[in-house]
C-alpha cells in the first residue's frame, strides 16, 4: 500500500502502477481458486476424484458430458427441478419485491401523506432487523395457515425488501425533479401515468439494481426454504445441494458418485447468476453508488 | 398519531406545491396508494412475525401441564444457557475479526482499482466481485472441498515441503476456515460499493489537493476515505447484521467438519435446532427474538456513535 491513488488529471492515458497490478493479480488468483477447483474437478469421474493425483489439474479423463448427463438424470432429474424452482423463486420474489419497493420508494419521496415520516422511520428501523430472526415465527404462522411446504412459503416472505425501499427513496428524491412531475400534472396526466411515463424511466438504474439485488437474495436464500420446505421437489438448488452434501458426508463410501454430482451441480448452479451479473453490469453499477453516497 | 403528523407535514412541503386543500387529500390517498402494497407485506412478514415471536417466547410447553405463560423465563433461560451464550460469544468474536478484515481489504482493493485504470484492473474488478454472485451455500461447499483432506489441494501443497496440511475444518482452525469463506464471499461486494462511491467523488478535489502539495497517499487518507465514510458505515452495518446472524456457512461445513461444529455453534443454528429438530418453538422464538434484539441494539449503538459522520440513515 505505498501509492494506491491517482490524481485524475492524468486520466487520459491509463494509470498503470505495475506493483499494484501484480498485487491485483494475486488477489484475482485468490478469488478464482474455488472456481478453478470446481471447473477442474467437475470433469473427473469418481475414480479420478478419489484416486489421488493433482487436485488442481485435470486427469487424462475429461468427461463433462457424461457427468452432466448423470447430474440431470440422477433421481429422476431432480436437479433440473431444483434449478427451475430457484428460477421461479428468484423471478417471482425479485420482480415482486422490486415492484413493491419502487412504488413505496417513490411514494415516500414524492408525496407528503399522513404518517409518512413515522412509517419511513419504521422502514429504516426494519433494515436492522435480521431476516433470519423472522424465519422461525414466519414458519409457525405459515404452518397454522397450512402454507408451509408450498411455493408461497418461499415467495411471499421474499417480497419484503426494506433496503430496496430505502434505495428507491433516495434515488427518486434525487433523480426525479418535482417540477417535472408538476408539469406533467398540469398537462393533465394522472398520478399513475405520471409515475409510469415520467418517473419510472428516470429511475431505471436504481430499478435494475434493486431487481438484481432482490433476485440474487432470493436465488441465494437458504435458511428460509430450508425451514419452510420438506418436499424435496420444491427445494431450490441451494437447499438441494446442501441435502446432497449431507447425504454424501454421512455415508463416506456409498456417496462417492454423489460427490461428483455435487461438484458439477455447484458449477452449473452459479452460471445463471454470473451471466446475469455480467450482462447487466452497465445498469447496476450506476444504482449501487446511491446507497453509499447519501 | 396520524392527526399529529398530518398537521406538521405541510410545513415541510416543497414550495412548488401551490394549491392546498383539495390536492392535499389527493396527496394522502396517492401516497398511501404507492406505499400501501409494501405496507401490507411489511405488516404481514415483518411486524406480524416479530410480534408473534415475542408472544410465543413468553410461553413454555411442558410434557406435563401443557403450555403455560411464563413471562420472561425463556429469556432468563437463554441468557444462562451455555449453548446460547457460547454461540453469541462466537459470533461477537467473529464479527470483531471478520468485519475489520473485510472492510480494510475491500477499501484497499477499491482504492487500488480507483487508481489503476488498465484493462487488467477492470477485469480484476469483475473477478473480485464474482463471489457475490455465488450463493453462500455454494461458496461454503466449494471451500469445504478445498479444505477437505480427500479432495483438497492443501495436502499436496504442504506435502511438497514435507509439512502436514493445516486442517481448517478441525476445531483449532475452524474460526479461520470460516473467516476465509466469509471474506472471500463478501469482500468483493463491499469493494464494489466503495468503488462506486469513490467514482462519485468530484475529480477537481484531487486537482485542488495536488495544488496544495498533497501526495497521493494524503489524497487517499484525507480526501477519498472521509468522503466515502457514509458508504463505509453502510457496509459496516450490513456486515454486522449479516455476521451476527451467521448460519449458512457453518451449517454447510458442519457436514464436512463432523464434530467440530455443533448444533449450537451460532445462536441462529441453535434457534434452528430448537425449533426444527426439537419442536421447541417457544424457546426457538425466544432465541430468535433475543438475537434480533442484540443485532438491533448493536447496530443502533453503532449508528449512534457514528452519527456525526452523516451516516446513511
């Protein structure tokens, strides 16, 4: 850490700082090692995995296709079901949470309604409530209503995203000028049309950010579905792979084929989100700075 | 409550709202129209479970005599229960080490990436952020493999030097094993938030500082870091909330680290065990609520002490 900053005056040509780049190189290796291990080892069959040899390099036998076939046919294709479940939970939870957050954030920012300050303070307080503290009571509530072990048990609690409301509030307050909204009203646009056609386009970077963050939160969720679901055909991929891992660890000898499925299953399960993040990069980066700057 | 705020609110209105009266009622209605749907979800899935947990935690179920009202007995039990206390102590200890580590690492990476503008730096930024896209469960599974004696490279690498590989799943090193998983998972996310904040700083400030003879190190410590203090506080709060409710990683590594990680390793795991393995919902709720309370108080105290810095709240 001798010289980590630049003065942007010279920003026209790239700033190089070779020692810093070498340091970055080491960091990149650290962050990529687990991926590398998974990519290498999902090419191996059970003897290749357990037969010793270099665990960070390929064996002579590279069999992705065979392993993939095994993964997707094991136990009647349950893995594909888990992936589809995760997709459903991520999309339903993500889109639902985003719609609610965008509306609420806009409402808090642009209307002076009764009990606004109090409600917003309560929402901010809710940022500090740990989500997992809610899982057990929500489970008991749902079991009284007969909702446990259904997709709703996972989707409905995912709709709650106080941070999304906070982010949208800040963004709507700063990026949507009141004058513009008033002008639209004077021109005879209704409140809802003003929101949809004037405010929403201006809020797009934050909307994409909130959508991505809530979809990721749903996709990555483990504790909630673990508690809510007992039918393994409803599991998301996180809970499913956790289940496999428990089984494979419990019977060390019989679980050998399961280990290679878990390794490849981990790899396949991260691909959708990695693609989503990279392809939407330009959109979410602008929105992410909002939460931190104010 | 409503009446009070109603009277006070108009004073804070922007000047552009000219017409009072009719518009006023409409504004209330439209405001609630936009906030209402979230409000319903908020009541149903946050307020109601919290209230319900509090209610449940005041009862005890006994084999003989059924369920009875015991007021705070469950809390007294929790705060004298060695399982809960050792779990709570673990997450507090873990927070004290892991949060500073992650934030310092994230800050250093963000400052470097803000300064170095080559193609490789941009590539590194993405790669460092990549673990955030990985579910914590999968991250723990991956590191579990790397740690394990059977599949992991550690045995080979240390074998080259004739040394025995450290066992990050053993009871001596599990703290560091988890520390590494958590740092790997979150440092990149925090880095991106800090990086976004750094990019938002007006570059003319650096120019001015340089005119005054500030070196690059001084620009970093005197200008960049103070200006992104709100973002630092934001990620501190997030990591504090996340770490105190630690669950996924130890729960997953439990399978691999047989015997090292007990069912009461963290308070959250203990609550889960009480509720789902032992069907002891009253005590499980009490632990959840106590943990939620601890988190809330810690975060609130933290924000209170840093409020001068114009935090995000």
